[in-house]
């Protein structure tokens, strides 16, 4: 792929926007060509408009690029979006209507019936929903979303189990990193030496997105729809003093009995993207940590360049059937990397040309 | 009570030992009279033997006391113990056999059939088990224990609910402070910017102690026994970067339906020690925090001088019936304060004279 | 003092405003009577307007008080102020002109020639400057300030040394807590696992306020003026991941030689407020910690109810003469407590009636 | 260099030992061939003996290697050592006597007159001291050391300034990361929400090593000796809650006046190893950060793969001439990487064959 596809970033100065830039530096298929942010930043060089918070240097080329207003004029045809839901609700349809492929990390349209909420390893087939979108029919543009950063780890860990044994009940308690709240996000006075047992709307998102992601695409007379997984689900979300990496304690009730080894096999053998050569896809998306005290965010969040999730502590549950801990890098696997992987999947399906 | 009762502390240099000293300073009934620790410390002035880690000054009188060897000779008749299980298994029976009232925070004998595992607000009647102990019959000595620091918060929150509605299933995920592991305990390299999803034996302790604490005292032909609560229970324990205060996410299935207000009433009206004038007992042992983002360890752990637990976020659970968050100060309510309150209860029952 | 003096708080919802409320609860002389904050908060009950971040409960009476607009109408005659410099520059003169005693923690007027910058133990005589203020002459109102939170610890430690030996050069490197930046203040993403070696304007404030505090009141033909200490001073300020408590490494060159014991004596014997019975004044304002690894913020910040500063590690300096570490509680001794102590001093001098 | 040189690691299970392994994975010249540790670990597979604390996976090949006893029999001819001073004092001479090139991070012999204390960018010529060692003459073996982790950043920043302007006085206040204390090292109870203003022997090491590193090699009748820099130096060392990266506030008095731009030029133009192609040497060892609030450990410690130091905040000093902040990665640039770079320099000089 000699000529890289030009990418526009909507919400370029935020934490996820910064990760897009970091992860796309040296990307073999994509190249950052346009950076948009709020009016406050628009017109400034990116290096001045953004408070770069990552531990790799801001690429010089990007630092010099001028931040554009969040308007369709002049934007490239592929847009990576990560903006507040209120803005996304207004802006993303404008870009889709203007013929852009909007690959979004925003939460605004994830649960819309004709918008695919996709994690390539889990439900790539849900992308068919694009064809139900009126934008697609009219301008060629469309909108694809990835999930909330917290649901990403559990859903990857649960997919191979759901496929083999079925899942009837899910119990998930999260311990989430501060980077999930963006920048400035969580005040240090709120989280030092502390746990905050509440993140607005997070439990609701986690519950509904989990069931949509694990749902099945069905063809109705009216077109394709996603039927959510029929399972009971309860999420409890907590913020803890960790920079990156969401840890989730998960318990599940299965549709049919499974031995411990069978679950481990399901994880190890889960390589749904094998052979597709998507640059950002990890070889082993779900990695089993055999040590008794893993996964841990500081030690495991960067596995697979931040795109693999780590599972550990599989053991019987006294209330449901099995419990385990799953960890994922919330701003890579759970946000920017997820968008990029969705875009790679779309590219490989010929939907970005 | 003009003449204070002399107290000996077994394990005086540890984190809980330090809390005993801090909490007994100015105690109206008790006075620290004897400090014992390992051979390494024995013979030294306490101020030299202990690395004092609390943020109130080490009392001068205590600093000058000489640390005794962990032997019964010279020990007072009331012993507060907080030592490693391996040592407790050996030492606590010696003190009980020597006629001491051993009020212990150690885990060694908590689950022994004739040892009461008591939290005064929850199961004061279990103290009858003392009379089943052969030490009691022979020397007058006995052994009473308090629970693990993590189970203390949930059990206080669950007791009034169990009494009114019954509890059939319990799901608890803890986020535990580092002080729970003693000193030096958790290495900073292990817990900075991290969560450790494993604490050895903690989940087992939490599950079995919960059911014993909520169990009922029954009279068999062979004597008194505690019949554990018949409920399914699943605990998941995590260490988080917090100094003091264990936060626990709890979900429960009730024996019969309860409205939200009924559960709140159960908590607010729960004052089982009212009128008993135990000096360390909080007026309101279970305090409801109405804010959506509470309880939080840094802000709520010191309620009731560290002896009250705080509950918040009561909401329906998608898998069981109700879920909530409970917080308790792990080295006060969950350890040193629990021992002291047990001793106060014993004193008020005339069992310390 | 049967009838307590009514106090108004300007900037009542901020971190220092909250500390005023906390420290004035049960104050023997003063009573909070009026709470003012920005237009955003004005008109709301305080409990709703303020995000209470302290670990003692917000007093019920205060929670129910309605927040007033920051206007002189209806304000009591004693105002404790802690607001941003830009607002202080405009508002504090209005209150002084309206006849109020404005006792301020704001930085706006600290260096103004006729405004006393006072720490009662250090330079109580500077209060004479009040009489130079035109407000005082016209309405009886006046303005008194306390210093920046970082300079407070070093200046208390240096005052007794300056008195006995003289000080010619001062080198101070601070490690400051996040609470010094107010709320929300420092983003957790900025300070977790990090040091920020810069706090805007802090080094300048520290240098100039130090010299004014240690300066001498002189009577010129034009009236009283403060002649700053003639010393060279260099401050380097850093933010570290600590909640409360500023630690400062200090090196000094003396005017004449001093032995180690002489400096320790100077600290121990420094009790300039002895016998004055100011309720908030600590018995021993500068406390020497003999341990090799003290002072430490978590263990020493609450000495003297947060009003004593702790010094330790006195040792020869390879460049200047002596070096040591000093710690003070930045929102108590360094801010709210300093204002209250200034007000107590003013009351004892009959300037608040 | 087709056949890599086999390297032995003495102290392989410690924090620096782990970094050796991490940094030598894929090293073009060196290959880990032998791992030695204490008797407790000896005989076990490395993966079992070491508690791996780095966020990249332990290489499989290394995990399977058996840990050797710390004896010369069977050891390769190049030894990277990082062990406690007490052990180093005994063991390192044995390996040198056995003909090994001992490239050490241990502190035991750094100040020995005939042992080079070398940082390749600063004083490569001090390696001549090797020829003064009796081991060298007898067995061919020798001992080379790198400095303490805290002095490394300041000395790199000061070298180009010393060369151009001379340095007469140095004032350094450190804020050091917990990884510098090894594992388990600093207890979380000691450092959460805290600063510890004392690290045993650290200030002494920093002062004496700084002057030796910046000293000059002279030829006396008795052989080569290093004459330390004639400067006054004062170091104050503090531990702060940071995982990796030592931040140091530095003030200096120069031998002759320098403008700000001249100092910046000295840093930017400082490339003493240019053209030598040492694999671990950073292109730009001292990197200037122009932002007002840098360097910061979390954002800058990985520059140059952890081998570059970052300087910022150059400004006039009120006591000496100039002050600035310098940051270096303490376990890479300040320890393991320093040893490796010394070995690369020795290899390029033909001293490892």
C-alpha cells in the first residue's frame, strides 16, 4: 500500500486524539492529514493547541500542523472521532452526510439500531449495518463505532466463552484508570489515596454495550438488526489511582458446564483475525497469565502493544460458575487502538476506498 | 471505672499493635501495661523497637516501656493479640491456658468451632462459645476473635438486611488498602500505578468468616455451636493504591423482596449497641452516604472515629437483587478497634474481672 | 468571650475556604456567619454549592447556610478572604473601604508597602502598617495578609536563627502538595508517578515574601515601612504527588558562626506567642524531629493540629553553612490556619472590635 | 559483529539485573550467557527465582536459564555486576582476579583510587586507570564502575558547562524514584502521600562521585590518578512517590560568566560520542526541554530509550549563578544502561577481547 490513506482526527487535542496520533505515527496504511478540535484550538499549530501528555515525543510534523475547525469543508474522507457525546451527536452525522467514513470512539451513536458497534475480533459481521444507514445510500458516508473503554476487555474475554458454552449471567466490577476520564479529567485531590465508586453513566454503557457486542446480526424484513445477547448483566464501576489500564473482576454463569481447561483453551485458541494481516491486530488478543497475582495494569497493559487483553485468576465462583480478572489498556485497546483496528478492518473489506 | 484495667499487647510493634496503642491512649477503661513482640524487639524500649507509622505521635510513656518477650510470665490478664497466624496458633493457647482473656485479631482460631468470632453489633451472643473452651473451665482464660479486616464492612452492612429480609446470595469485590498487609507489607514497586488482583487466602477468609459472623448460635447436646448462614457467597479481593480504608462492591439476593427505602431504614435504624455505653462503639455503626459518588476511603474512613462503616450507591442489581458499596477503616474498625470493642463488650458482661 | 465574633468568608467554596469552616467549627472566639463565593455559587445552600473535600463532615449548620454574593452589603465586619489574586485585587479593597477587617490569604496585596504581611510568631509588629492604610483612617477597615503556603514553613524555621545569628543567604527547594493548587487544581494525569518542577510565580512569591516577613519595621518621615531582610535568596519550587504538606530543603549562610546545638536551641526555645493564649497558636511552633528520616508530610503534617512546622536533618552544607528540611501543613499552617491566627492576634490587640 | 560476546550478570534477579536482561535482549554485540544470584536463587530457573517487575515480558530463553552461584567457575569473561556493596566488596575482586572484565554498577569500589568511575560521555579517559590494577597485570581482569543513579543526570548536564565555563560550586536537591531502592525496596506505607527526605549515604555518594567524575586524569610518578574537580558541592536527597526517574534541582556557580544561550549551546552541542557507533549511546545525551514545566519523570524519562537526560528551566539563581532541573531514568541511564554503555566503550577500545 504505497500511498497511505489520509486520516482526519476529530477531537485531536484530547487524550484519545493524542493516542491516535501516537499510534498512527509509522502506520503502514494510514497517515494523519487533518486535525480538528474545538474553536478554542482551531487555527493554532497543534503543538501549541494540545497539551501533549504521552511519554513518546509529539512528532514534529504533527506539531506544526494547523488545527482545523470541526467542519466538513476540507476534511479527508476518513475521520477518526473521539469527542464528547454532546458534540458527537451533532457533528458525526454531518461528516457521514458529507460522504466520510466516520470511525468513532464517541458514545453518542453506539446504541443506535443502524450503527454498528464493532470490535473486529468479536462481531465484525455487524458492519453490515452500515448498509442500513441513509448516509451510506446518499453520500457513501457512514458511521461505525467502537465500544466504551471498560467493556472492551471483558467482551474480548467473554466472546470465545460465549461461542463455546453460552453465557447467561455476567457480573463485572471495574477498577478503572484515570486516563479514561480524559484530560484534565480526574482531579488529583479526588483520587490520591482514594477510590471513587462511581463514574457517571458508565455502568449503563457497560451493560448495554456488552450485550450488543455479543449479540447476533439478524435479517428482518426491514433490514439487518442486531439482537442483543439474552443475558442478565450487572456492572459496578470504580475509579482507582492508576494511570492506564482498566482491571475488571468478572463472574459468569454459562449456558452449559465447562471445565477450567476448556475455558483456558477457548482463550488460547481465540484468534479470529488470524491471516487477515491487520497491522494493529495482536497475534493473541486474549492472553492468559498463569501467575496467581496477574493481570496487573502496570505490568500487563502494554501486551501486544496495548492491543491484547490479559486474563488471569480463573477460578470457580461461589454464586455463578466461574470468575476471573481481565485487564486492558483503556486508551489503546479500549479507545484509539480500537478505532484504528476498526478502520483497518474496513480497509481490508474495501470500505475505505 | 476509676482503676483502669491493665492490657497486654501481643504483637505490639506491628501496624495493628500500633493502632492498639493509639486507640488506647486516653481510653476510659483500659490502659496499656505490657508490650510483647518478637525476640528481635524484646528487651528494647518500644520507641526503638517499633517503627511508628501513624500520624499521631507515639505517646512518651509507651516509647519508654520495655518490650517483653512473648511469654505468659509477667503478662497481664487481658491480652490484645495481633500476630501472624503461625505464631498465634502456638502462642494464643498458651495465654488462654495461663488464665488470660485473649482478645485477638489474629486469624488462626477464627474458624475453630468453640472460638467466638464476634463483632459486637452483629453477633454478641456468640460469646457464649467461651464457655465451651476447656481453658475457661480450667484456668478461667479464654479466646475471642474478631474477623478479617475486609469482611467487617460488608458484614455490618448486611446484618440489618439479613435480619429483616434474609440473604441468600452474596457477591463481594474488594478494593483493599495497603495498610491491611502490615509493615513493610506491600512494596511500592508492586502497587504504584497498579492494582494487584490477588491477596493470598483473603477470599477464602472473607467467605467463611462472613457466614460464621451471620450464623446463629445453637444449643446442641454437645454444647453451643454456631450454625453458619446458609447462603452462597463469592468474594474477589484486590489490592489498590490506597493507604487506609477497604472499599467493597456488594450485590445480594434477598430472602424476600425489599424496597430501596426499606433497606435504607434497616441501615439507619441499626443501633444494636444503643444504651450500652461502650466507649469505642459508634453511635451509628452503618452510615448512609446519599451522594452518588460515595463512600470514598479518603473522605469517609474516619467516620465515627474510624469505627463506623459507610454505605452508598444502593441500586438494583441486574443479576441479583440489590447492590451497594461499603467502606470501612481496615486498621481501626477492621482490626484494632474491633478487638477493643470486643474487649469493651466482654468488660460490660463482667468477663474481664 | 461569650459572644463569638461573626466572621465572613470570601471564597468559601474553595479548598482554603473549606479549611476556614473546618477550623472555625468550635472555635472559642469566632463563628462563621456569612459565606460568599462566585456568582455561580451565590444563592445556593453551601452544601450544594461546595464540593466538600475534607475528611471531617461538613457541619450541618454550614451546609444549610445560603451562599451570598461577594458584595459588602450584609457582610460582617471581619472577613477571611482566600480568592484568586485577580478577584482579590478588586474585591478586598471594597471590603476594607466598607469598614471591614479583611484578613486575607490571597496574594494580591501581600507585597503592597502599606499592607502587613504577617505571621504572628515572626513579625507581629508589622501590623502597625495597618495604621498607614487610608481605609483605616476613613472607615476603620483595613487589610492584613498572610504569606504564600510554601514560605510559611521555612520562615518559621529561619526566624529564630535570623534573630540569633543573622542570615545572609537562603537556598530553598520545595516539594509541594497538590492541595496547594486548590480544587480541581492539579490533574491526576499530570502528577501521578510524576514531579512537576514548576509552579507559576511561586518562586518569585517565595523569595520576596520571605524577605518581607523577615524584614524590619522602620519609621520613616512618611510613616512606617518594612525594610526587607538584606539576604540573597533562591527558591526552586516543585509539585510532588502528596495530598497535604509542603516539604522544603533549606540551606543557609549565617551572619556569624553557629554550632549545631545552638541552632537546635534556637528552635526549641522559639515560643514568641507564649502566654498570649491565642487559641490556634501551637505550643511549640517549630518542632525538631531527631530521627534521621524526618520530617515527612504524611507523618508530621498534623503536629500542633497542623499549625506546628517540623524541622529535621540539620547538617553542614558543603556550599553554604547549614542545611535542614522543614515541613508544614500547607492548607492549615500555610493558609487557613495562618489567617485565623492573624485574626486571633488582631483580636487580642483589640483591633477586631 | 557476528558472534556476540557472552555476558554474565552478577545480581541477576535484582531490579538492575532485570534491566540488564531487558536491555540486552536484541543487543547487537552482547548476549546474556550466565546469570548469578544469591544462594537462595541459585539452582532455580531464572523465571522462578526472579520476581520480574518490568512491563516488557521476561524473554523465554532467559526464563529457562538456571541461576548459577556467584562463583567464578563457569562464568564468562565479561561480568555485569549490580549487587549490594557488602557482597561486591568481596565478590568483584574475585572475578577480576579470575581474569574477568567486571563492569559494575555496585558502589563498593567506585571511589577506589585505581578503579575508574566512568560515564563514557564525561570521562572516558579515566579508563586508563584499569592499567594500574594488579588484577589487570596478573590475570588480565579488571574492574570498571559506573556511578550512583542520582549523580548521573547532573554530571551529564554539568560536563559541557564545566568544559566551557568551569564550575566552582554545585548545589543539588534530588527527588528520587522508588525503583532506585531496588525490590522490595521502599514500602508503600512509607512513601504513599509522602516524601522521605533521607536516603542513607546517598548525599555522600553524590558529592564525592560527582567530583571524581568531573575530575582530571593525571600522570604521577606512581602512575595515573584522578584529581577530583575542585569545587564545593552540597547534595540533598529525597525520595518521592515516583516509579522511575530521578529529578534534580541544580544550582551552580561558574568559573567565568556565561549567558543563557551559551549554556543552552553547550548542552545542544554536547555529543562526545558522535561517530563512535556505540549501540546504547543516545544521539543527544543532554536534551533541552523548552517548555516551562519540564522535565517531568513520567513524560521525559524514556527519551533516547532511557539513555538521554533532559534539562529544563534554566534561569538565574539568586544565590549562585544559574539553576536548572535535570531528569534521568535511574534504572536505565543511571544503572543498567550505564554499565552496558561502559562495556560498549570498552569493547570499542578492544578491552573486551
